[in-house]
């Protein structure tokens, strides 16, 4: 059969392991979608808007560990998608953003086009996407399609970053060469000399340290290093912590796991052991104002080794072109087991305070909600924690081996969780995701619940109705943090229309919550529980974190 530009792209997406893609149609991409639809090994997931389609591609990439794809129309679609692609860039996710583009004759004819800015500029969308992708290309010549498509896909997989491919609307079904046999590799290998030197140097430092510790960071998963981190943890006997945006990448049931390292809002005893250690190896960390609680975490660079995606940074020596996973793999057998930090941790370890359930008519509190979610977790759970107090409530959860945790802490774009949940459910049908979504965030992207109903997916969604933007209230309050209340649970009936299978309930007391969870667990389809929480009821950690972040945000300008 003949190969068109569209079918070429579809074949390549199938070849790199995609089984689904997310789309919103428009007259710049209709013919392209026709060609993609001809590939019966790829399923189109139609979304309500392009922002959510992009968030769904983000969630799909998290669930599958591979790439994902989203198809939109030009400008009105692409510029809505942009924020989700920027988020994928920040979170190291290989999302392939595909936009239909102007007819190849338009520019030569000085044609003013609909959906555009109303001026003769045919490159602005690609230029804009070039800022939030590792590669942004426009394809106007069918003969160039194979090389441009292949190169963009390879870039996405190699650098674990989104890419942008724009296909002129009138060449989507133009004939091109069929895909040649080739392989699409991941990140390139380390420089062997630099790798050996890094391993020798770091092994020596760690084997001569008194109480070394290991801390897992957010880059571990994107750069395929989770397994080798576990091997190093097992070989070392060190105490282990996870940074908040790496929660779940290390098995929280591991005997050496201390908890979350997050400065003053980390797990009890964890920060004390990490900060008092004489040498910490951070694997894939990002030290931002949020992940250090406004830089309140006492990370001392003279006692820190950072194994980064492409380099190893020691106190007095950097090793470039060393890949994270290979470095951890080669370091493990060189480490002398040393449990000193674990012994120290055991001395100060605190058992989590037991929280007994209140009487059924007790008004619901955040802490009781968290304890109920904890009881729901199993090996096939995946918790999707939206930006908000859900970050802090999610961090309290103790994940069973095998369960996953998703958070968008680098980019923190509220509303991400609804689309990401859609994509995650599509990408990991064997799991039952549990979403913790605040009311403020939900109001940005609520309509994608209808897509979750449309495809009869089966997440359990906790919509936390606390009447506003509580994180912002704790950082810096003002009238802008109030939102209009909705009957959130009723939305599920709106989205069900005639044939939807969504179930929803409301819970204002502990008894109502227990009943709702029981029903949700037995409901074979989307389950949505609106929980009513007092506006000022937030986690203690949010209060602490919020004040540190507010202080950091409020640093006066340097007066030169
Ligand atoms: C408004 C904003 N951040 C600013 C913001 C505004 N717009 C976008 C897209 N992303 C953002 N992070 C944030 S974190 C709200 O407190 C979220 O409110 P909600 O979802 O209701 O959660 P909490 O009540 O637990 O805070
Ligand atoms: Mg809220």
C-alpha cells in the first residue's frame, strides 16, 4: 500500500510503542487525522480541549514510561496545547505534539488565513513551540517528511523532552517513502573514560564517609535509572530518602527507606539524618525553591554528590557525559556496605501518630481523608496528586510496593491532574488510579471528566471542596483566593448525559466518606467523591511550607 506523510507518522508512532493518541480536530488537521486513523493499531482518544489533550499525553507518558502523541489544529489548537507541552518539558516527558499547518501555497500567495494572528506570518507557532520543546519542525515538502519525522522522534526519546511537528494541511496525504527499518534508541551512552573516573572517584568518597546516605530525585524515572538506584540502595545498606517529586520511584516498603526529604516538611527523622550525614549521594535531583521548601532544606554542597542525567557533580570535581543509569549501575558493586546512617535513623525513628476514626457524624477533616485514602492503597494503585494541599496530603501516604505516585511539582500548573488522569487511565488500564484534586484546580479543566466517562475508565476521584485556593491562602491571602462554589458531584450527571457510567457522591462527615468510598470501590467505572473540607483545614506541612516559600518569594530586590 502507498505511504502518505500521515501514514508514515502513524507507523513510526506505532513502532515506538504507542497504542493511543489524543486529539482535537480542526480544518488544518482533518486529513492528517484520517491518515492516522487508518492505522488500526493506534486508538484515537478525542478530548474536549487541546490543553487537556496535552495533559492527557503527559499522563500517558508517565503511565507507559514511553512517548505519547497529541494532534491539534493550527494556532487556536496549538497555542492552547502549549502550556501542557511546556509542562511536559519541565517534567522530562517525550510528548510528540503534532499540529496541522497552513496550505503550502498560502505563503507564496500572501494568503491571509483564518485561526491565525491576521498577519502574513506562517512560522510563529513553530517558533513559539521551539521554546518549550527539544525540537520544532514544519513539514511542507512530502519528500522531507521521513527524515524530519524520524529526527524529531529520535530527539524526543534521546533527550526525554517534547517535540513539535507541524504538517501542512495539504500534504498530510501526499505520497512519501515508506519507513525504512531502523531503531530509535534512548539516551546515548556515557563517555567510558569519564564514567570510569566518576565511579572511581565517588566510590572512594562514599567508602571513606562515616554516615553516607542516598536520596532519590525526580530525574530517576525519566532517565531510566530507578532499577539501578534500587541495586545501589541494596548494595550500600545506607539510609534512603526520596525527594518529594520523586515519591514512589523508590520502593517505600524497602527496609532502609526513611521517607520524604523536603526540609522542614519532610518525613520525621528523615531531614535530620540527611542533613547530619557527612556525604549524600542525590540521584537525579532538582533543588528548586519548592523542592527545598524555600531553600530551608540544609543541603550543604560540600557534602553532596549529584548524579545528574548527563553528569556527576562532586564537591570539587565534575564528570561530564556520564549517564545517570550507567553511573549508578557501575557504582553499586564498588560500594562497601555501611549501615551507620540507618543505625542513626533507627535511634530517632518515630512511629506515625495513630489516627483513630471519629464517630460517623464527625465533620470530615483533611487528616481523616488522608487516612481513608491510605487504607485504599494497593500494589496496583496510582495516586495522582494535583497542585494544592493535595501535594502535602499525598506526601503523607505510605505507598505499597508496586503502587505509583504522580505529581507535577516542577511545573505545577493547576488543572493538570484531570487530563493527566485521563491519559494515565488509558496508558495503565491494569491500575485503578486515585486522584486528589482541589476545587480551584478542578475549575480549570473539569470538562475532561466527560472524556473519562466517555471511555468508561475507572479512576476514583476525590474532589476536595475547601472553598478556594488554600495553598495561595497560606502563602499570601487576598480576595483573589476565593472561588465560586459548584455542585461538583452533580457535574458527573451532566457529563453522563444518556449513557454515561459515572458515579458520584458527596461527603461532609466521616461516615458519609466511608459509605462513598465503599460504593466507589465497588463501582465498575468512574467514581467521583466530592469531599467538603473547612476552608482553613489544611495540612500542617502546607502551613510550614507556605511560610518558607512566601519568605523566599518576598526577598527584596538587590539594591546595587
Ligand atoms: C491558584 C493556585 N496556583 C496558581 C496557579 C494559577 N494558574 C495555574 C495554571 N497554575 C497555578 N499553579 C493554587 S496552587 C491553588 O491554591 C489551587 O487551589 P485548589 O486546587 O483548590 O487546591 P488547594 O485548595 O488545596 O490549594
Ligand atoms: Mg481548594
